[in-house]
């Protein structure tokens, strides 16, 4: 084997290998940036859903308070008694 043959072999193996390593490094760097971007978007969406969820929970609490409030129950009972009296007297209740 001549020294030129060793050099030619080295170039035919070394250069394509280095080129493939370079391409792989760029590809994985691109994929890493893409994953970071996707995770940021997912985190923003999760934050939006958390805010929306807390708003809905607050509304449900208010509705539960209204439904379970004794004053509301008393008012509905009074209203029911008025309706019975109006029906008994022949009045039309709106």
C-alpha cells in the first residue's frame, strides 16, 4: 500500500463521515429547538386552561351558594304560597 492510497482511503472515509456527523448534529439541534417551542406553546395553553378553569370554578361556587342559600329557599317558598293563593282566588299570575 502506498502513502497516496492511505490518504485517498482516509479522505473517502473521513470526509463523508464528518459530513454525516455535521448533518446529524444540525438535524438534532433543529429537533431540539422544535421541541422547546412546542413545550412553550403547551405551557401557554395549560396556563390559559387553568385561568379558564378557575373562572368556571368560581362561577360554580357562586351558583352553589345561591342554590343552597336559605334566603333563596325561603323566597321560593313564599313565591309558591303566593301562586297557590292566586290560583285559589282565580287570579292570573304572571
